[in-house]
């Protein structure tokens, strides 16, 4: 309990009267000093009573409107103060905000209970700038006696919690034409039989087979010896190419195209680790390969790639326009050149461009994504699975890169994030249509040994497919 300035002024006045009485040798000032001192003592006892009553009868509760939130979200925090019996002095109850939140000023976090009040509440809005488990655990009470001579600060415990998570994609959809598909990188049969764990087929016994291979149940059922064969185990090299250019930064914070693509890439890394398959990774942007690793199957290889994927963020920059032109393969271009009529000026001018496949491919040969795919295919010395994560903005580069992968890789999977479903893809100069994206995805999917998927928010995919169906009808 601390004295206020008012108490100090009155105590100073009492001392002045006492000194004045001694100096003058008069008793009247001494009576005044004694009266003030007695009043201050009574006031102190009254303050002790008020503070004790408040300490025993006051309770406070704090609640957050949401138990979970994401970084940058706002939440309403409500504090309610209750007295079991009214006081004859005012008190202020303040919600103490933890240092990890952005809270309003003290006045908006404080509720005042006037003399005679038994309850009061206040609600304020806070912002969570960092991730973690946030706890509102302290309520501070300031009490002043009715004479205004003494004040005390009490602390009450509260237990309001909120789990703040970093922004992350919600409802990740991986599918084809709006249809959700299952695992995209899982078991990979070797198509060879021998020692292993996965049953392949049964066949009749032939001389030379060992007794350990006999399937006794089938033998008993068929009344002649049968052999159970198993698939041999086979390691696939997973080659991961992830595009992190500025064009992958479309979408709200934490839910950008790269965020959704990253979830798929992390899933592929997890699957490779579960199979014990070797893995390599390349991360590219608009200008170059910014990080590469492997191939390796060491115990820390998977974790190294995970850390890099989680730490990778797209560079800030202008979003590139979505190419609306349909990629044309060199063979198709040559066929079109042969279909040109006669020796007109138009045919003569156009035919060299259509016939020269080398100049066609050279348009994309020096681009990072194309170069990364070509490098990944060149370093594969076994059966491999190439996974490409990018968007649909650079259709020509992506198509040519996948054509190379189809020719050189055992299996290629392409995960495309549709610009039409993220942010401002419908700005002037951009195609912005999910139908055009789907046409491009199907074109990739028709290439040999290639499977192409769309990766997007589930709600956006459902809305886009519904709109497309309504347009067709």
C-alpha cells in the first residue's frame, strides 16, 4: 500500500503545524497537527479494510474468441471483473497483454468499477504478429481508498490461451480436372520377381524351385504344388524441381501458390524417406537455380531438403503475365509448314520459323526451369521419378521442359498451381481462365510417362469446376 500525493500534502501540513506550534510556543497549531494526524491514521485503517475486501471478493476472467489463429490475425479478448460485495471506493481492473501481441492502449484494456458496482467487462482487439502459444495470464487491479490517500496494486491470475500458427495452406487439393486423387508418389513396383515382401503372383511348381517358395494354402486347395513369387525391392531416384519465382507469390500471406506447391514437395520428400529412396532437389527462380542438393540417401538428406523448402520464399517482384498461347511441338510445327500453300510471300516468310525446331527450342533452353529439368534427367543413373512443381504462367517453357523429361526420365509428375485460382490472375493481359489451365494440364498429361496434376485450395477448385459445368450447360 502506497501513499498518494494527497496524503503527502496533508502529512506535510500536519508537520508544518507542529513545527509552527513549537516555534511560537502556542498550543493551537499543535491541536491542528494532532487532528490531521489522527484523520490520516483513520484513513489508513479504512484503506486497509477496503483493499482487504477487494482482494478477497474480486475475481476476473479472460476469454479469447478463438482458441486458434494464424499469424497476422486479429482476435477479440474479453475481460470480466466481478465483486462478491460492493465497495465504497473505485477500482481499475486492467488486462495485462503479453509482449508477443499487439494490444491497444491501456485505457481500452481497463474496466473501472465505481463505488457500488459489482461487475464490469471490456473487450479489446489484439493482433498476433508471431507464432506460438499465447497466454493472457495476468490481470492487474489498482485500488484507491475513498479519501484518495492510499493506493494499492493487486495481481490476479487468468488463464486464457490461444495457439497462433504460422500461415499455412488450407484444404490442399491435388487432382485432375477438379477430381481429387490419392497418393502421387508412393509404392513403385519393379515389375521383377525375386526375394521381397510384396506378393506378386502364384504359379505351378517347376523343378529347381526351393521348398521355402511353396504356397501351402494354394497347394492344398489345388491339390498340386504352387509357388508364391514376390516383387523385388527397387530404389527410385526422386528428382525434385521446385519453382520459387516471384510469379509463385500470388495469393494471401501463407497461402500463396508456392505455399501450396511446397506442401506437395514436402509430401514427396516424406514418401521418398519412407521408401529409403535417394533424392535430389533443385530450387529455381526466374533467373537461375538458387539451390541444389544431392542426389543422396543419407539420413540427413531428407531433413536438409525439408529445411530448405520451408525456408524458401519467392522473391518480391512483378507477377509475369500468364501465357495464353498454346505450346506447339516442333514436329507439329513442321507438319504445319508443309501444309502451307504455294510460294506466296506469306508462306515463304513463315515456313523457316515453323520448320526449324532448333530455333524453336532455343527460346527456352536457357531458362532456369528448363535447364533444371534437363540437368536432373542427365544426372539420373537409375530408374528415376522427376517431380516438377511450378505454375501455368510460362506455358512454353514448362511444356518444353516436360517434353525433355518425358524422353529422358522413367516417370515424370508435374504439379501445376493455376494462376486463375490465386489472387489477381484475371488482370488485363492475363488469361485467368481455369478452362484454359485445364487444357494445358491435359496437354502435359498426354505426354508419355507424364502425369500432370493441379494443386490449389479445395474451395477454389470446387467453385471453378462448378462455374465451368454451369457454362457448359
